[in-house]
C-alpha cells in the first residue's frame, strides 16, 4: 500500500460511515412516525440519559456537561413544539 492510497481508503470509510448514519436516521424517523411518542419517547430518553451518564464518567468539564444538558433540553423543547403543532393540526 502506498501513501497515496491511504486518503482514498479513509474517504471510502468515511463515506460508508456516513451512509450507515443516514440509514440509521431514516430508520429512526420511520419508527417515530409509525409509533406514538409514548412508545419511542422513553426509549429516546434512555439513550440521552445514558449519554449524559457516560459523559459524567469521563474527564469532562462542568461546562461540557452543561452543554450536553442544554442540548438535551433544546431537543425536548423542539419535540414539545412539534407535538403542539401536530395537535393543533389534528384539532382543525
């Protein structure tokens, strides 16, 4: 293997990883569209809480931990707003 092949292999690996992430996102979107929030909400909360717990067990600063908590709160607010919009559409 020459040095010139290494960037190509990394690019191919990155492309595969990206495709896998996109496929996983599409599966998740399909799942949350087919199931009520009462089903997938606790699952998503478990994932987020697990990530927060893992972050607390590594050498992260308080600022990093607060950033993660803030992002999680922002996600919850977006979900609540989307739920409110969906409910108002259903009421029409």
